[in-house]
């Protein structure tokens, strides 16, 4: 990273006489060397420093030739010993900055105490700069001297302790022995934005490459790395010279730094001792710092107009190396992923306002979004013009500060294009484009196979060029580029064959928001969420103390399991401790312990999408011991690009990123499937599945043939002598006793319908199910209510799980898996056909609750009745593909099961698909009335159907039905119960109360022929 000069403090000690004589001897030479530089008049600055290692002190004398335009100088952290201008003392500045408004000579004598040791912050993100003076070394990259705003022509001399080797910005370095140490003179005859200095007991190695002297300054223990660093330096210098222009300096040094940094200054780079052994430093970081020799150390950044340095440097180094490995697309996708993970409304800002890296969010803007800008710019102007423009930009701005406007100007000049729109939309707008594909379809238009779709942009539209690939049979059959510049646009393509899918921007050539499927669950999403919560059990605080402290320091809220709310689960990204967390059971059902899946792991962190809010994630952390947690906790923050990481004794032993599709994928048509002519009849299916612990049958509720097929399975199992129960979606758990009483013959069928609330809770024609229930009663086959109560299901459908009372929450399963993305998509399609009035997240929770409750009911019954089987009757949507009840039963028990689905074939829909013949269902006769208003007194007729039994018998609107035959009526369901076993033509006595003028209702009995 290019160092922009943050301060930390230092000091100097030397003879003013020695310094002044040095400056007098070299000042004119410096001015001569500066002649012809492409820079405005700048100060000539002579600086002499010396050090007191015991006191961690730098003492310095500076002589600055102030140009007519004047200068500003930072005095931050410096203790003035003398300040004079043109020989006269000057009062110390009141603030941190000293302003001189006229030409003259400024003399400053100062000192500063800095740190004597380096203390690492394990959570520190981005580049770290600082100052240190001790026997271990001198490392000065901050405000260790009076720093001029802008550029100056510096000439530095430093008196360093014996045995130390020193490096600073220099084309030439001369060393002489002096009293008190070694005197180093650094000759850098170009305007510079500042000075840095490193001195320690370095082992120095030298080589040459194309007229450039290459040095390594390494701590003795790392001296063996010199050869590798020299060879890689040659490689990177050669690559950048070939792509850009020749390296501008006479030397380049790789210097080991006590701080864990990667910093680049003119003619050298500082690489941290903590990272210098890692392969990524040689493979990427070193090249990044060398590219900064062109961008940042030759052409400087005008930071008031935006820091473009990191963007172009990442593009010309890290990204270019990824392309050489064949990983360019992945690198671009990661840039988009990081941006979406870390950047949100609360921390977003335009790229033009990026100054320096301080955290992952602004790094995602300044580095990632900036890199994508240059990628898109090269796509627009072309490869040759792109590099021609970069070379012109360097030549026009040598040793000067330039801004984004300078880049825009040179690219417009070299390309002949107007690019203001491009730079404006990417530099001055927050965020990124959010795209939606609507109405994608395949059709035949005038005999030509055609693909059609609409592309929409949210908010003010960007001007974008997106690649589109259309596939047929899994192979690409057409490629095209679409240009978007409006809120909504239609596109279509003619083809020669039937397509099955298309992918938009599969190579990630545009900075944009990823679609839900493209955005994998990553640690970065956990770390970057706006709302972040760590959920822990009270007994876990000791074991996970260091992890809790680290995440709290990073801004996470900490909550005990008993305090977590459904709103927290829905609106936050969560980190739960241990696989047994109730939160994980609620969302994912069963979570295997890492001790089972990875016995060698000491610590595991795994991230999944949050099923209740796919914009967030849910993570599980587990440690084998407190020691393992303590070792791993500080390292988590450096693995943001992964979904699962494992550690053992603080060493990373595994890392994995969840798979996700590339590009915005759109399904156009499903393949046409074929099956052989059926010669397997239902009896053969029953023989094949009869031994399964559970037989799930998916029905179409209104198809009588489906119910007769279900009865065939039940009758066959009974004939075989199997011991089994019938589990039914149609009944809710609280009415189980009434079902048991009916099967045992203790209550009548009419009482059974009343007590179970069949018509109010289920509502479908009872005659569809009556044969099954009558057969079960006649043969003492248990019938099990599987479903949650309607009141609870309705509450969840309208307000989510959080709408339930504590008592109601005790009735629902603790373990629920909401993470099946395919099932979610299936339910999204079903939801689209439902009447409006509820939100999809609540609808989704209600459906999962329904499935999980039924799966739990099946598991409970079989657990309480060992050796028994169950035939489960439920809607096909709850059975198909195993999404609903079957897979959840399997998760809970590990038991095998088979699935049968009626009527609709699709690949993988079930183990067997049944095709019952169409049969008309028996239908109970009706009175021919419309009635909705009901009370304890009866049901009021709102409308009499013309020509129906009620009209023929003389019943009227407004009549209050109080009984039918001997059955008291207090609800619409009671009317249905009274008639369920009647036959057409049969007479019933309907007792009603009819209004009379002024004197209330009159009760009367009416004979109605059904």
C-alpha cells in the first residue's frame, strides 16, 4: 500500500554547525538537479537527524528554503528547541501547522520521543504505519520531522548508531564514519511528498537489473530470503517497465520492517517481519509495492481530489497476477462480494472521496470498486489505448500530484472519446447498480425461436454494457452484449433451437450488486453486516471469553440465548456458539458437531445464509477448548473471503468458500422428460414400499382418485398384516383425543366432525376422506393428527414466529430447518399466486412450521410405537422432492422413507409417481343458501339460491337456522355436519326463527327436500 504519511512521532540530535555546513555545500547542487523537473517551484529542504536509543528520541535540525509562494509545515508531536526565519527567532506555532507566506530561510531545531516497542493489535485492518526507536531498530514513517504540505526537494543526513544500516528515499546513498555512529547521506534529486527512514542491524544483499541496483535489507534471521526477493523484484520491475515506462530511479530496496506492513516509498518498500515469510508477499504484495513506484512514488496523488493510487495499483498488480493464474473472473467477483459484504448505507461514500484504507469497508470502495473502474475503462477504450493513456499520464505528471480529473483528461485525449459520464457515475455516486431480470421467456415468434426479457435498474440508471450467454442443452448457443441506460429496457434474440437458460454478466465485467444466488455466505458478510449479534449460552462465557471480547471490540452486540428475539434473528447477522445453539436448531434443524465431522479440528467457524433474511448470514463457532478458542479468535478477521475455516493450535488447517453460480442465471425452459410406457401398477408399487418405516403420499386435495389410491395403499398394508398408523395433514394435534375416540367407536362421526373442527380448519369436501376414516375405524387403524393448530399457523403467517406468545412457542418444534434454497424458491412461486395481505417471510415461516410440526409428529409417533409404520397423507407440495415433511423427518430420525406423489411427473419429484384415474367425488347435498353470520343462537341466511332446496321449501333471507333435524346449529360448520351423511332427495327438518314486524322472531319448522 502506498503510505500517505500518518504520524506517530520521533526525534533527532545533531550539531547545528555540522548541519548548516552540509546544507550550504549541497543546496545549490540540489537546485541544479531540480532544474527541468515537471513541478512548480517547491521548497528545498535540508534535514539532519540523530537518535538516542535509550530515550527513544529523535533530534533534528531542518533548514528550509521557502519559495515566494510560501509553505505550510506540520509540527504535530514535535517539541521545538529553536524556530527562526531569516535569522530571527519565531514564536512557536499555536497549533499543529506553521504557515510561512514569503520567501526566506526557515530554521527548525526540534526533538520528539516515540515508541520503544511495537504492540500488535490483532483486529487492526489495513496498513499500519508508525514510528519506533530502540535497540531493535529505527523505523520512521510518520510525523518524525517538520513535514511540508505538498512536495519538497529533500536532502537527508542521518547519524545512526554503529552497526545499523540505514535506508531512505535515495538514488545514491553515501556512508562515512562519524563520532557517535555512521553518517548516512541520501541523495534523491526529485520533488518528494515526504521522508521515511529505516535503520537496524540489517544484512544487506545487492544485485543489478537493467541498470538498477537492487538491495535487500533483512534482519539476520531472514537473510536467507534475499535471493528470492531479489529475483521477484527483477520480475516485477520487468513486468511494469514493459507495460508502462522504464523505472525512474537508480536503485530499489526491499527493507524488512518491524511493523506488520506493506508500505511503498520512492526507491524502497517496507515489508513487515510478521508477513515476509508468507508466500502471498512474494506472489502479490511485493509486486503491488513495486507498482507503486510508478503510481504514488513517481506520480503522486492529489488526495484532496481523491486517492486513485490504490485503484490503479491493484489493477496493475494484484488483479493482473490473478489474470496470469487464470483467476481474473474470480478476482472481479471477490471485489463485488467484498463491496456487498462490507459496504452499506451507513458507511458508503463515493469513490472520489476515498483517502486511505482504514477498514474493510473503505478498502472495498478504494481498492475493489476502484479496480473495477479501471477494468471497465480498459473495456471501453481498448487495451492499446488504455496503456498508451497510462504512459502519457505518467509522463505528464512526473513528481507531481495528480487527481482523478487528470486521469479523465488524458484518457479522453488518447481515446478521442467523451468519458465524463463514465467517471461521473463511478466516482461521484455511492453504491453500485442493482439489476433485475423480469419476464424472461422463450417463445416462437413468426416461426423463429426467440428469447425475450426485460432488464430493470433500481434508482437512477447507470450506463452499462453487460455480456449475455444463452444456453441450450448445457452448451452456449449465443453470446451478445446489451447496453443499459434506462430504468427498464426490453431485449430479445433469435435462435436456431430451444434454449434452456441464459446468464447475464457471468464474467463479472461490471461493478454491480450480486443477485441472491451469486452471493455466497462468507465470513466477510458476518463481519460487514450493519447489525451483528453474537449469541451465547451463559455456561459458554468462560470458554469463549476471548472470542466474545474480540467481536465486541469489532462492534458486535452480545446476547445470551434467553434474550435473543425473533427480530434479532431476522434483522441481524448472527454468530452462535456451539452446534447445539437453540438459534441454529430453529433455523437449520440439526447441526452436526465439528467433533463428528472433523475430529482433528480445534476450532471451526462456518457461515450459512440466514433463512429468514437472505441478506444476512448465520455463523456457528465451536472450539474444542478455551486454549483453541484463544489461539484462533484473533485470526478470524483475516479470513473474510471464506465460508468455513478450521484451526488447530492457532494454525489454519482448512478454508472453504461455498459454491455459488457465476452471473445472473435465468431458467427459460425445463427439459422435456420422457418415461417408458407404464407396466408397473399400484400393487407393484405397494409391494416395493410396504416395508418402509414411513410411506409419504402426496395428494391433490380435491382429486377423489388420489384419495382412492391412498385407500388402496392402506387396505393393502392391512391385508399384509402390517402394523401401521395413518398420519393426516388434515387434522391438528390438539384434536387427537377426538380422533382416537372416533376410531375407537366412542363418539359418533357427527361428534367427531364437530370436535375436530374439520369444516372450519380444513374445509375440503369431507366425502373425499370419509372412506379412509371409515376403513380406519372399522379396522382399528390408528389415525394421527400431524398438524399445528390453525390459530398458531395463522398467527405466524401474519406476523412471523415472533407473533407467538410464550405458551404458543412451547408448542412449536425447537428444531426447524429454514435453509433449503430450492424449497424457498418453490414456495416463492406458490406465494405469488396467493391473495395479498401477508408478506413472504411470514408465509415462508408458516410453511416451514407446518412441515416441521408434521415431521415431528411422525417421528414422535414412531418413537413411541417401536416396530410400527406410518402412511402419511399430505398435499403434494409437502412431499414432492423431499423438501417438506420427508426430508425433515429424515433429519430428525435418520430413518428411511419412501415418497409417492400423485399426478404430476418431474425429475426427482418422488420415488414413485401415481396416475389415478379421474373419479367424481361423492358430494353431500346442500340447502342452497349463503350464510356467513353466525352466533350461539344460530346461523343467519344471507341469500337463498334461486331454484335451490331452501327456496323451494320457502326459506328466506334473514331466517335464523337454529337446528337441522336433531342437530343444533351455531356455526356454518354445523350446517355442513348436519348434512354430511344425507342423500339427495332426503327430507330434513330445518328449524328457523323468522323476523316478524315489531314483535321479534317467530320459530318455525320447515321440511326441506335435499
